C-alpha cells in the first residue's frame, strides 16, 4: 500500500498537548490519527475515546469484579452455558 502525506493545520498548543498524550499512550501522532481514520471508515462514525484514565463506569466495573459483584453465572463448559440459555 502506498503511503501518502497528510497535512493538517492545528494550534501549536493543541499539537503539543496531543503529542504528549500520544507519547503517554506509547504511540506517535501518526499512529493515533491513522487508528482514528480507519475506525471512522469501519464504523461510519466517530467511534472511540482513547483515555489515559478510565471513566467512572469503567472504574465501577473494575471494583465490581474485584468484589465479585454483578458477575455473570459461570459454566464448566459450552454445553452447560447453552443449556442455561435454553438454546
């Protein structure tokens, strides 16, 4: 696949802050922008949020798992699960 340059204009401070977050995520700006463009094409919408810190819902879910709360029933095998689902 042939790679082409993409030139975008942005505020200097925005670029600095964006680059800092990209580095903290372990990626460069080009990788993040390519991920974004491919996801937009695939999902036909602005599809995701990359965050350095989990949101409130994710934090609550992590805490639930640690406490063993709100977990689904466990099964020993696939057949057991399907039987429980009445499939």
